[in-house]
C-alpha cells in the first residue's frame, strides 16, 4: 500500500497537523488533518479507531480555529 492514499501518508498528514497545531497554525493543521481523515475513511472505513480519532482531532482543531 503505497501512494498518495496510503496509511503512511495519512499518518504523515496527522503528524504534520499536530506540529502545525502546536505552532498555532490551526488552518494548516485543519487542512493536514482533513487529508488524514479522508485517507483513513477511504482505507479503513468510518468505524475504525483511527478514523474516529481523526474526526475528533478535526473537531478540536475547528474549535481552536474559531476561538482564534
């Protein structure tokens, strides 16, 4: 499983989102986590733990972006 929609790419997007969030760049973090979520949903389905975790991260980042 290689390519732009692989789980390794999703993990990379997720980790970038964490870094961007820590730096206060919530718009970029949202974009990166959204990419991760889409890949997780495609590869693993809606009910998988990683997909649900990514959805929670997206919700948190959205709240943070609204606050700032």
